């Protein structure tokens, strides 16, 4: 009844269980209701015997369409589909295999396990072939190898829908815990105005886009958030494709030590600066903040770095600076398709790892000619997918210069799935690379343009 064992890519016998495969099919044809127990995890591709794969496909089609899937009905459907290699004798043989209806779930798990083993064997062979394939650099070999292994994760079982009634008690308990202060609604950014718009702070699985024109301060603000989290003992990673680690450390030193950034960059330190730097270093050595300045990151690079940071350091926040600087191995694709792949991949990565990803983005130059100069969602550069995939989009623009000479920056929550849209005023002190809530409200657009026009320093 069963074919000869097929060979894996490396010439070894592919692992499979003919008993488990036929037991699943026999149980399903005897009791179609059992399809609910395995249909959400088992697929035709998981069967090693191609005949069993065809039979499972036919059973699934019959059950889903509300038609019977007994031996005769499945045989007729197979014949109509032109599968002459499966006859009544083969189906009868399956139906007469000794199996237990109550164990169908276990049979399906065995089929899945053997399928995963075959997939690993084939992937290992293909990875070995990649190692000797001419014309590929080491980064391309690694990217393709990771992709082949990651593809096996798709074999995971799908989640079953849950009734609202079953989750109602958990909702009540969670709200009670929030009201008693036993749990936090999110991870605080350290900037109350942002936390309020985010309904408590950063949440796992969310993709936040922080966008602005050049020199408005998106990198600095993202670093402030990462620093605030790290100061509270929450791990964060910062992937900078624009600035080297040494420049980032200059900014971190200025922020943490309250030292003029110019003094750190030039080395023209005052006596009090040295004392502050020493105290700052004592604090910095304890920060769970991790920097990376590899340029032109591909999606595979980002995924690998994120997984390593989560596994080794338990980070809860990953900052990517910035999307438009990312590279792609799909060099033949149009640029907006490459950006779309990265955007979708970042959202999926946040959900898979249970972290928040803040991805920085450039805005189109066209907004500068707009009356008022305030950015909009349509200004996101190179791909509308960035807006679609994001849970939150924060658009930064200089509002006015404060009475103390600092900058008041408007943070417009143009998209906010779990909160309200609207603007928040933040104060930025460029000398220290430090961000806080602004004591001054946002000004009118005309006033903002008039005041900003007299200030030319980049952020």
C-alpha cells in the first residue's frame, strides 16, 4: 500500500510515518467532524506520500463545502480530479488501518514532526550548496541561508478563534489590575506628553513610525526615548545607519551628563564638564542600551540583529534609523516595493518578538512649499505601505523658538490605532540633545513660521 521510501536531498531516507499519515486520513473519512481538530494545523504539504497529500486535499475540500468525505465520496472526487493513481483498494486499505478516533490529534502531530524533520534535512542540504555556489558574497549566502531556515517556521499551527465571552473575565481582571496600579498599560517613554497619547506608553507588537524632514530631530528624539527606557532598566537597541557609534556616544554623553555637545565633540571641556562626564559614565556602564552602526541593513539583517538582542539581552524596544537607508537583496525591484517589504517585515517582526519597533522615516521635500509647512501622512517618503503598516505615525515639525531660546517641536500623532490623534508640544535643547515636555503651548502656524525663520541651527 505504501511506496518505497523517498530520498532526501542528501541521499538519505526521508523520515516519515506511513502509519500516522494513513491513520489521520482513515479517522477523517470515518468521522468528518474530526477535521476541526486537525484542519487548523495540518496541510496537504505535510504528507510525505503524494497520494496521501491528494487524499487530504480532497477530504478538506469535501468537508469545507459541506459534502460527505467517506471512502466512496472521496474516491469519486479524486476520479473527477483525474487522480487515477488512487483506487478503491488503496482507500479501503486506509480505512481498515487500526487507529483510535480519539488519537487523531496525536497522529497529526507525528505527521507534522516528520514534515519538519524533512524540511530541516532539505534546508541543511541547500545551505551546504549555498556555501559553495560561485558568484555570491558572504552576506548573500547568509541572507539566503537564514531565509530557508526561517521559512520552516511557517509550519506552526494556526491559532483557533476564541469567543468574546471566554475572554470577558480576563478583560475585567486586567482593567482592575490597571486601576489598582498593579500593572502598567505600557512601557513609559519618560516623556509624559507622548505617554498620554500612547495611552500609557510603548506596547509589544507595535510598529511606530517617527517621521520628519532632515535636521528636525527624529534621531535625537528616538535616542531620548531609548535612553529613558534604559535608565529604567528596560533593554533597548538602536540601529543607526546614518551616524557611527562614536557620534551616537557623543550625544549620549551630552544628554546623560548635561554637558554641551560642542564641548564633547571638540574636547574643549570645562572643569565641571569632566566631573559631569565621570558621573555620566558611571551611569552609562549600567544602561541596557545597545548600539549598531552597520549601514544599508537588509530586512534579514534587521531580523537577525533583533532576534539576537531579544535572546541575549531581553530588549523591549528596537529603533531603526532610518527606513530609507535600508538596503535590499532584491535589486531588480522598484524602490517603493523594497520599502514596502521592509515596512511589512518590521511589523511582523514586532509581533513575533513581542517588542516595540520605532522606525524613523524621511518626509518628502514637497511639504516645505505647503502653506504652514506642517507634514501630513501623504508626505511619508517612497511608500504608502509605511503608513498602512504602522500602528502609530508621529510627524515632527519645528513649531517655534521658545522664550528661553530652545526649540518647541510639534509631534503630530497623525495615526494612532490605540489612542487619539492630535499634537503634543515637546521642548528640545540641542546643546544637550535633551527632550522633555514643553512648558509652552504650540503657537499658531504664522507665529511658528515667523519665529522659526530666525533660527537656522540644525537639530
